[in-house]
């Protein structure tokens, strides 16, 4: 099974081949952006440390909201 996680591009580095993305909840990571043309502020799907596509902002925000709900539920079951 593959898992793509939504994030927002907050910075571009090294001739735009590396993006710094915000997954929400304070999770910031560098990811490979060499396969997709992105700009700061774009919402993207990240899989295995690589941006695989851009996504509609509304769709991304809804996915991020659902992910945050899942994370909170998991915290309460520990």
C-alpha cells in the first residue's frame, strides 16, 4: 500500500529541487521536488520523501484536517 501525505511548500532550495514542506502540527521536512514544478504556497502530496503531485488547496486542507483528527484519536488510545 502507498501512502501520500498532503503538505504545503514553505521554502525552495538548491535550484528548486528541494522543497521545505509543512505537514501541519509542527512537522516540517525537506523533500525532493525534482519531479514536479512547485512554488511556495502550493499544496502537494508527498510520498517516500518526494513530491508526487500538486493538489487543490481545499482538498489538501480537508485531508490535513482528517489527518489531524486521526492523530488526535491515536493519542487518546495510547
